[in-house]
């Protein structure tokens, strides 16, 4: 028997052939935009300031009950800043405000952001927001200019330039870097002290300018200042002791020479009989006087005051020429200074040198001081 397909009657129930209605699509992820409904994303901001981020679709995204806008975090230069929580959320107008304060937990990330801003043209970096705990920010083509250097940077740099000029002027025109008179040679110990003095001040102000931190000094920095200061002080004391000891020996011998001469003259005036006690004393005094004369003759002549022959010549040479203990401390000071400057610029922090490196600097300084005892005067 043939089978016929059943055709539905007009106006009948057609649910059997209608497709199932599509479920309501969930709202799309929000998008960071430059402006929306008269509100704009900040075009410029700075540390310790505020930044406003306009997020198209924020209202719909947060109205489903599945998302909490308090969980949103700031992305700058592609870095998620976990501690940068919203300071204000306006869901009706679709924008969020963040405070740009450096949290110690986010410091390394902030250093990366600031480094990107320093390298970028006009200090422009990308900006977005995303949910905390994720690495994917909302879609964004928006950039913000991050004011790395505050408005008073020029004044601070001017003061550092004046300090540098002042050090050079006072170092060449006064005894600031010399041991003695204006014509005396430059002192290696004092020059090292001046080097670390300026580097620490300049680095401290540079870190403060960018980050606003004023507790940036480290134990390593204090150790370096202490080593350089101790080296300069010890060098001065060694030089002073050497001159004082030589002068003391000569003065004692000359005083004894004068006393012997007077006594010999007194005894000779009495014409002592041969073999008498006075005659024996006279021979003893004459013999002692001859010994004193011989000692005075063997003593090195009092050197004339040394004259400067230029900064580089003075710090590298002693009386015999370039000496290794001076060359060594100069090289290590330059190496440490380069590492110090590079670390401050890259990490925006004073470096923490390992104890072995500080020990090496201390040994180098101690060697320099130790070799100053036999060092030939210039």
C-alpha cells in the first residue's frame, strides 16, 4: 500500500518544522576607546597622578552579574599592574579612573613601564584594562603619554650641573682635591671620594625625579662611601706620618749634635789632662758627634714640595713613575662607577653589590694605603 506524506493544514501548528530559536548572545568583551559620549581616555598622565580609561561596553559587561568591575586592573605598556585597583568606576558613562602610585609589590613592573616610556617617542605607551589574574587585556588601540620627568626636572638638572662645575672649579683652583698648597699634586684618595660623592647625589636625585622615592639609599652605597672616605683619610694620615717621622728623626739628631758641640767646647776650654775623666768624656763626645754627623749625612735630603704635573699624572704616579697599586684602584673605581650608573638608569634603584665585590673594593683600597708607606715621594 502506498504511503503518503502528511501535509500540515494551513493555519495549523507548525512548531514541528520551525527551527529552535537561538539563545540570547552573551555581551561581548568591552573595548578601550579614545572617547565615548563626551568622556575621553586621558591623553597625558604621570606618576602619583590619575588616569581615566573609557571602556565601551563596560555597563553591559558588568550588568550580567557575572563580572565585577572592581576586579579590573590597569595595563600600561603591555604590563599588568596587579596592585593598580580602580579608584572610581562609572558604569553609566563607561569609564574607570586609576591612581598611578607605585606599590612596592609592583615596583619591578613599574620600572619596565617607565623604561618603555623613556624609550618611546613622546613617552607614549599603550593603555588598557583587564580582569585581575589574567594576562589578556581588553582590546585597545589607545595610547597615553606618560610624563616620566616632572616639570621641575630642568631645575634639578641645573643644580647637578652647578655642582659638577663647582667640583671642577674648586678642585682646580683650591686645595679641595690636593694634599697641601695650590701647587701640590692631586690626591687619589680625595679624587675617589669626590667621584662617589657626586655619583650618589646625582643617582639619588634621578631616582627621586622619576619615581618619587626618597628612601633609595642602600647598604652597598653606604659601604662604598665609607670605603672611599676611609681610603682618603688613611692616605692623608700615612703621608703625614711619613713626613712627621722623618722630620722627628732629623730634629732629634740635630738637637743632639748641637748639645754635643756645646759640651765639647766647654770641656776643651778647661784643657783637661790626658787620661783624666774630662779627657775621657771629651773623646766620648767627639766619637758620638762623629756618629751623629754620619747619621745626618745618610738621611735623605728634605724633599722640595712636590708640584702638580696634571690630574692624570698625579693620581697614577709616585716618585718612581706609574705604580700598580694606584693604577689598580683607579681601574676598579671606574668599573664600579660604570656598573653603578648602568644599574641606576636601568633599574631606577641604587645597586646592591655582593659582599665579595665590596670586599674586593676594600682590598684594593687597603692595598693602595699599604703601599703608600714605602712609596717614594713625588
